[in-house]
C-alpha cells in the first residue's frame, strides 16, 4: 500500500511517453539541437534558428496530441478528463518546452 497513491493514469502516461521517446528518439534529439542552436545563434541567425525550433516544437506537440487524443477517444467523459490532465502533467514533467503548447489543447476537452 502506498502512502501517496499515484494518480489514476500516471503509469499509463509514463509508458506512453516512454514509447514516444523511443519511437522518435532522432527527432527529439533534433529538437534539443534546434534549441541549442537558438541559444548559440548570433543576431543575424537567431530568427531562422528560432523558426526551426518552433517547427520542431510544433511537430512534437502534434504527435503528442495525436497519441493523447487516440487513447482519450476510448474513454468515457469523466475518465477522459482525468486522463487528459494526467497526460498534460506527464508532458510538463518530461518535456517542459512542449507543455505550454500541449496545455492549450487541454483547455478544450470537448473536441476529443
């Protein structure tokens, strides 16, 4: 018995994010590299580097949203809300740069 029980979907979300990381290892490495290029860019190259980074963030957020929405569609309304929030917490913990993008879609749960 756990003194502090984990939330209902925490283990599932962790496994989903592990699978996401494994399947997209190269692209996630590219995302990290794009972030580093933004930080290292001089004034002339900063805009291009930031655009490249935003493209990578957009890709990752879309992939994560698709993963989330596919599973959420199999749940009833109450469970769906809890799962989507657990997924958002997992993304915030594991991929902080993507969390704000993902949180925008959590605000409108009725579309799932």
